């Protein structure tokens, strides 16, 4: 494919090495339309968690809503935190860009992926959601059967149609798990859908039920060896515990041991200075035994001497034990 001039460095040659044209096959109740017969229906939105909650709340899933989840990883494009040995990198070439410019760039990349599906595979749909460290992206309408996992796209159970929501997690997760911000977005998206639909549970369900992955159907290397059923179930269950009665993320407090450093940093806002923002998850102990807490724009780490380091979001240690 010729690179999009708006995103000249985003070359999708070799993209989706753990997906293929045959992901449109094998679903007994779904035949792939040619593009001449059925246009690719594309949403093309990048939503924050709060925006996604509002979108789902008002969304009409139709008479037959989706009833299970299928997780994927893109591999190509990969990310800086989860690199594939070759190919496009989703969050590369963003130094010096502001938030609006990064959002526009990534939406252009999402559109390039849609075009890849159209021109390389001849698909009339794709996965429903893409998630990265910042946004939940809408590709295929969630009331439609998508194309992403062969027989995992849809089936019939006791004569009734059942179809999945396909979620692409941007990055390559053979050796590393989803970074913390990606965990939050994926978990929130699934927990929000479960609360709205009540057609699946937040548990490992195997084929055509509850939470599952591409490897259950036709691609054993997707969503990556690091993304086990225990892992993705816990991510979704943890996210569900953070939702309040309205479906929004509960207000969280700064851990007492980090409060002083957070206040000195400017906290939520300080004129002409980048500040951590509000906490986005409870404090936790990393594998290194240190106390961490993630905020909107940074991660606090309590040092042995009582000082606090402020880290980039993708530098956070793997979560192990929440603390109170």
C-alpha cells in the first residue's frame, strides 16, 4: 500500500501478521460481502473513557446485541512500549505534537487500517474497537457483525444468532502485557459494554461465550502469549469495580504517602506547568516492591528515601498487589 501523505511514516506493509483474509471465513451465519455489494461501514471516532460511557449509554444495539468478546493484538502496528521487530509504530513520530494533533494523527492511522482491510482483504467490516493508551476507537458499528476472528465473528447457539465485539489492542503482546493505560481503556470498554448489555459475564468463557481471544478460533498467536485468560479477565473485573452507579469511573484519592509530592507538583493544574492530574487507579506495589500510583499524565513512584519520582505512563512497573 502507498503510505498516506498525512501520515507518511505509517507504512502498513506486513500489517496484522496474526490476522489474515480468512478471518472473514468460517462463521456459519455470516457470508462476506464484496465491497461492490456492501460498503465498509466505518465509525471513525476516538473517545475517552467518559465519552465512551456516554456513547454506549445512548447506543442502539438493535434486537440482537453482541454477546461475547474477542481480544486481539495488532502486532503491526506495534507501539513503543510493545514493539514488533518490524513495521509501523502507532505512537511514533509524535514528539512536539499537542493532544489534538496526536488525536488527529491516530485517527488518520485508524482510517489507513480501514483502507488496508478494504484494499488488501476486500472486507466490508473490521473489528469493532481499537484501544491504545489514550483512546477507545470505534471502527465497525457495534450493532453489526464484524470481521476479525473467522468463526468467532458470529455463530448460532440453539438456533439463535450470536456475534462478538472484536477488540484490537494496539501493540505486540507476545512477551509483555498491556501497559497500564491500555489495561484501563480495554477493561473500561468491556466493563461498560457488559453493564449495558448484560449478555455476557466478565469471565473466561471459551468459544462464543463471555470473554475470549482470537486464539480460540483460528490464530494461536493472537492476542499474544502474555495475554492469558487470567490476565484479561482480571483487567476487566478490576475495571468493573471502578465504575460507579452511573457507569463512570469512581473518584479516586491520592495515596497518603504520595499526597505531599502530588501537591508540590501542582496536582490537578498549575499555570504554565505540566502536572500529574487526577489519580486514575488505586496505588499499588510493583514487582520491585515500590509503591506506585498512576495519574492522568504521569506515574508516582515512592523511593526508599521517601522521595517521589515522576515517571512516564509507559514506565510503570507491572501491577501486582493493590494497597489501601
